[in-house]
């Protein structure tokens, strides 16, 4: 085909959930409720940590950053399917699609780095308690948080630079509810073999790096906790890590399934289901798991109210 006469795609149609079209009213209400509750939960956590002097510690500083990430990630993914369900507006411009994808990949990578940072924080607090106050000072906390944010955006830069060079000649129906990388590559009329390999390697590098740091930190924590005499002492020491472990397990299970496996675009129905879990359900549950069930947060919130 003569590329000079090709009609390049200027917008995409997000297919969403066509198999559930008869439940459009229920889905729109569910998505809207989840979105509003997620935003409210994270705002409450951020404001509580900001206003309560007793929560001005490194652990809660990182949790506040995680709440910001969850809020932004939810705001990147949910409004588009909501618009499709409520107003039947399913189109998204080419530049808007790339922007959404860039933000989503960046925020997801930043969350992985931040979870690894939180694991290091728990390692220092439990395994090196005497050195913890001096080591985890506010300067280091700010540097670590900033590194997690910048690392996420840099991690997505290579993929976005390559994707922006691809041609999309049609069709323009994206079999997803937001612009994710696998269904987007399926629509390209360019050869995507190289970018699929590079994207797989990049995702594996980001996830492997952050997961390795997390696993090593918790291996040391486990050894230290098992040396504590008495079950009560072990339970108290490990209770501060249990919530973080649940969040970490959910995050890495879903993201590795989606992005760190070859030919991730082969089963869209499964991909969409997993995408709903990590981009819609997980941000809803995470604040409850790691903060709202926390006694210190509940006490601080009670005082504020």
C-alpha cells in the first residue's frame, strides 16, 4: 500500500463492555459510585495525614503519596467508560488516547516503585529500629518519594516514544474501556514486533526491580520477626506490614499478568476483567486495607471529626 494515500486514524472508539449492554444503567451507577467513593476515601486519608501531627511519620508520608497516586490513576481510567455508559460518548482523540496511556503507565510504574520504597521503610523500622529515626529523615523521604514519581514517568517515556511513531490506518475500534497498550498495538498498521518486545522488557524491568526490593525487604523482616520471643510480640511487629503485603500482592499479581508476559494482547476478555480489578476495584479497596483499618488513622480521624 502507498503510505502517502493512507487515511490515518485521528480518533478511537472505546468498545467498553458490549456483552453487558443490557446492564448499562447498573454498570454506570456502579462505576460512578466506585469512582466517588475512591476519591472520597483517598481525600480523607490525605487530609487526615496532613492535619494530624501524630501521623507525621515516614510511613504515613508514603501512604499519603500512595493515596495521591490512586486518586490520579482512578481519574485517568474511570471517567471515559463513565462517559460511554452515561452519555454514549465513546470516542477519544489520538492525542488523548496517547496521553491517557502515558499517564496510566507512568502512575502504575510509580506505584510499583513507591511500594518498594514502603517495603524498605518497614525493613528499617523493624530490622534497624535504633538507626531508623536518623536514617529515614525527611530529606531522604522526600528524595525517595520524588524518585518513585520520576522513575515512573521515565519508565513510560521509552514506550510512549515508540508508540507515538506507529501508524494507525484503521479500524479504529479499541476493544477496551480505556487506552491500554495491548489493544492499541493490535490496531496499528505498523510492525509492532520490536515495540512489543521492548515493552515486555521494560515492564519486566520495572516490576522485577521493585518486586525484588520488596521481597528482599520482607525476607529480612520475616527473619527478624521470627526471632522475637513470644507470639504476641511477633504479631505486633508483623501487623504493621500485613496491610502493605496485601496491597503488594494484589498490585504485582495483576500487573505481572497484564504487562510482564509475552503476547499479552491475545485474550481481551480476560485482560479487560483484570484491568477492571487493578484500575477500578483495587484503588477502591486499597485505602480500606492500608489506612482506614489502621488504628492510628482511625484515632486521628476521630479526633479531627
